C-alpha cells in the first residue's frame, strides 16, 4: 500500500549525471536519463516490444535505444526510430513516461496520475537553497518497509541509545517532546537544555565550550519527505552551529526502501575535512546504526501493518502514529 500521487526521490542529480540509471520505485522499474538540453526523464524500464530493460540499452543524446532489437525512444516515451524494414512506427509503440521534476539536487518522479503531478506540491525546504548552508549527500538501502524508517525518524528518543555521536547519557530523560499536526504535515519537536556538546557538533564547534541548548525539530511531509532542523544554540555566540538534515524515502518494494539523505551546515564552508567528517558520520549512523535495527525490527513483525501487532504505545509515538494514520487515509482516498 503506497501513496502514488506524490513526488518520490529517484536519484541525486549527481548520481544521474549525463548518463542513465535504473531504479525501482514503488515496485515499478524505472530508467532515468537526460536529454541533451539537460532535462531529466523517467520511463518505464521495459521496452514495449519484448520487455528488454531499456536501462540495458544505449543512451544516444536525446533518445534511448533498446539493446535487444534497437527501437529508440525519446524522453516522452514515444518510439522515434525503428531500424527494421521500412521503419514504420505504429502509434501504439511507446513506453510509459513518468512526470519528473528536478529540485534540491534531486530528480523527483511522480508514479501516480500524471494529471495531478504539480511541482508546487514538493515541500518548501528553504535551507536547501540557502547560501548560508553547504550540504553533503548520501544514500543507503534499507531492508524494510519505508514506514518503519518514518517511525525511526519521527521518534528521536532512540538517539541516546543508538547514536553515541549524537547524544550523551540521560538525553532521553532530559528531552522535552511535543508534536503538532497541520494537514498532511507532522512535526516532532525535541528540546534539551544545557546538553553536553555532542560528537557531531564538536566537528563545527571551534572553542572549548562544554554544553549548549540542543533542539531537533523533525518535519514530516506525507508521504515520505522529512526535514530535520537541528542545532546547538549558545547565547554567547552567533546562534551556534546548525546541522539540518533531509531524509527522502522512496519505497522500492513493500520490503525495501531507498533512503536519500543530505546534511547541511552553517559553518566550515569549503572545508573538505569538515565535509568528509560530516559525510562519514551521517552515512555511518544511518547505515550501521539505524538500518540494522530497522531491519531487525521488521524481522520480528509478521507484516508491515504495525497496528495489527498491537504495539505498546509511549507518549513519543504520537508523531509516528499520526503519520501512519495520514498515510492510511491517503491510500484509502486514492483507492476510492
Ligand atoms: S525488446 Fe526492445 S526492440 Fe525488441
Ligand atoms: Fe537514528
């Protein structure tokens, strides 16, 4: 059960480059490629003739040529060259094209009704386009349903127990939590006063300060775009360092998820050492700390229907529960 009428992250712009890339999105094989004007396109990754993956074919400027019998398709999915006989092209010879928009250094694909695809529906994330911040990017593959990743991101009380770089002992008990919902947006706010400077923030902190107020405000936009506004604020300095992150989740199948992330910073611009430390620390936390736990959680469930398992609910589950209810409503509305 997926929300289909939504923009899903398909590839970082630099991953696609000028080439072609195959990626499964909501169980559908998709091939991405760019035409010579730089515009990204997404086609169903199966030739209409004998279903050879077009991603096995050749990318020739504005078209992609099937590797099996050579039919060529343009960015709209129309067959524009048939190398056989007189080269007749039946009107039905085309492949499904998905709406694509490129923003925030990301190629977004719309798997639902093409008439509803509106670029304005991408959430506004001003920090991603703010020159005061520089960003590093990453990607991982999660062996679990995307909703378990949303649960993980909306409940940041796991940080003390799973991420030694991100919190110190007693953080969960010291944290004040509150949750808000506005339409299809859920926000989870975590505040801690006078928290020891975490390992992650030490990367950006230039003096020997020992503690500061920590905030982590997670914003979830249905179905699976998350933005975390986080920083350690010191009143004595210029507002303190901030390390906002984005988390773009795209179901690959019912049991696997593409997880794209980016981490920004308001200090140390152009410093390659800071960039690589931030890249490593973030990728490492998601890939070696969160992902194995999310996968293990799934191994103890008999389906992706969390509520069918009658989970114990704690106050900080409010955000995750709200998100699941919204997703249920969206899927039901689409299906009717
Ligand atoms: S399968 Fe693509 S041209 Fe035959
Ligand atoms: Fe985590």
